C-alpha cells in the first residue's frame, strides 16, 4: 500500500471517506492482483464478472453521466441516448480524470470531485453482493445493489447492448 493513495485526499482515501458517510466502513479491500478491468477484479475476488459494477463516464453534450454497469455487459449508447433524449459519447481519459478525480481503471461509483448524474444497469440488481472500484486499480469494495442505489442516487435502467 503506497503512501500516496492512503494519504488524506488521495484516491483511496476519498472513496473510504465517501463510504464512511453512508456507514459503509471497512468495506474496501486491497488486492495483491490488478483489479483494473472487470475481468481482473472478478478473477482476483473469485466472483462472476457480472457482479463487478464498472463505473463508466459518458458525455451527454456538456453533462457528464456516470453509468454503473454490470461487468458482463457493454453499455448501449443508443439506449442511453433514448433515456437522456440527447446524443451521447464516451468521455475521454482526461475528461474522466477531470470530472471524477480518478483515473480509468479505478473510477469508483462515489467520492467524485463533483456531483454526477448516475444511471445503474438493472442487471446488477440480480446479485446479493456486487463489487466496485475503490479509486485505484487494486482496490475494490463490496456492497449490495440496494446500497449502491442509496449511495449513488442512481436511476435503474435497461442499458445493456443486446447480443
Ligand atoms: N477497477 C475495474 C473494475 S471495478 C474498473 O475500473 N473497470 S471499468 O470497466 O470501470 O474501467 C475500465 C473502463 O474504462 C473500460 O471498460 C472502458 O470503458 C474505460 N476506458 C478504458 N480506456 C479508456 C480510454 N482511453 N478512454 C476512455 N475510457 C476508457
């Protein structure tokens, strides 16, 4: 565990603080292996890839939208556009860092630099427990889908690319 991430204001610390506000203390797990991608995280945890809640940033014009999707799914930009009545594109890596305060591979569902509108993939609701990134590419935290909805205020939607 490097001093940089554990320092107050560091990436991991910001997620731990955000979770503590919701009473979710002691949830973060540091792993010896990479959790940079959903598949990495699933392998490291020994869970299904569908149980990984990946946090992906999209831009609807000027508005950033955080989509929290099941690791088993690709997000349909067409469905997202239909829900938002706006054209949508994936955020660039620099936009992800600027708008969330985290780098790709560790973007968490909470603890962002600014408030983000959140949309949650309905497929995450089928699991008793799911796992999300905790700010770095080797930290995750476990929670229930209900807790995810509470802490993000996210809207549950059908967002999966079919086929
Ligand atoms: N820590 C893991 C599991 S929780 C994680 O963060 N997975 S993830 O899926 O949320 O993050 C990787 C995602 O970042 C990819 O699915 C992809 O959508 C996005 N990504 C990867 N490279 C880029 C890039 N250059 N620009 C924009 N987005 C990217």
